[in-house]
C-alpha cells in the first residue's frame, strides 16, 4: 500500500530514526517530518486512528483500483501482478499541478500479520518492470511502512512512515502543497473508503478474525 506525500511513492525509515519534528494535527491526524541523510526530501510520519477491522483495511488497500478515491493526487493505479494472497505489484501515476510533469512508479507491496493485534505493510518501488514513458517522470526511490496496531477489533492505530525521491526537479511550492494537504486529505478519505458497504465484511486469508 504511499510523500511529499505522493502517496504511495513511499520509503520506510530506519527504526533508529528519532529526530521527528511535529508539523500539524487535523482531524486526529498527526504529521511529523524529519531530515534524512540519503534524500533532499524530508521523511514523513503520520499517526492516526481509524475505525476498521485489520482484515477490512488490508482488503481495501489491496484493491489498488480504489486508490484514486483516497490517495492524494493519484491519477490511476493498476494491478500488475498478484504474487500471492498477501503480496502484490501495481503501477500508479501521480497527477501533478501544471506545469510540473506527472510522476509514475511501480510498487511492490507485502502485507504481514505477525500476531493477532498487528498488521504490517511494506511498499517499495521496483525498477525495470515497466518501460519509462516520455511524458512522465519515473520515481527513482520510494518506500513506505505501515504499522497497524489494534486498539480493539474495530479500531486501529496507524503509524505510517515514508521517504522518497520523486525524480526530476520539484519547486518548493509543490513540496509545500503536498506536505500541507496530502497527509490529512489522504487519510481522511481512507477512513471513508474503507467503511464503504462493499468492504464492511471483507476478509483476507492471511488475517484470521
């Protein structure tokens, strides 16, 4: 399943990363940023609660066709391969404001359920799986990590971390736009989408409830 929140342009942070700076909180969604040694773009950490079951959330995130409903600036997402029931590869295009060139990327996403109260999701860009397109800029490096912890069966606490290099040149106003609007907009819509009627009773075979 994720910077400057070109969400799903995503990169997981080392556990040792501790220099998070609080930026804002809106609608219970907390946004933090941190400088990183391997990118000129700041890493982002998002924390929020969401009313959903873990299997319901996993099913919604695995349905990449729904990303244009909740991922900020997503233009389209297409499933390329379902490796197994908890591992997928998808292609996505990020819609950038004119005159900035749109981005695209291929993401490899793995879901794990190490215990009854924990869901982990790791997403990393893959290179070489699709040729680059002349009218798009390919995201060079991105990876994200979701840690979903059960507060109760129907309420989850999510910690989402992302680090990235979107490629090309991005002006400061674009970075600020995505930092200001992206995290809150994305996860507000995730809260809505995951609770649509078709996902209320969703299940996945790697999570037993």
